[in-house]
């Protein structure tokens, strides 16, 4: 039986960047993500921080969904 390879989140985001009607320059301008960092990500040379992903999502009309982060507290507080 063949297994279907699932694209990673990075692969999916790279595809969205490539298929976007906006240029990388415009995506960088609207999101506030450094154009060089965006280009390095698109070329597979670097990753993106979660802060960058948060800024890119609305520009690319994406909704980032993930598991809720558990709140941690210090003992005795």
C-alpha cells in the first residue's frame, strides 16, 4: 500500500507564497516581515519565527490554528 506524503507546513507556506497574487516585496511590506528573511524562507534557506507567521497570516488570508498552550504557573502563586 502506498502512503501519501503530506507536505510540511513550511512546504505549504512556500507554495502559498509562490501562488499569491502579491509579490514578495508587497507581502513583506504589508506584513512587516523583513523582505530578505521572507526570500530566505521561500528559497528554503531559513525558517520563520512564530511572530513572522503571525504577521504573514492576515496578509496571505490564512488562519493559523494549533493546540492551545497550557498555562504554567510557579509553585505557590
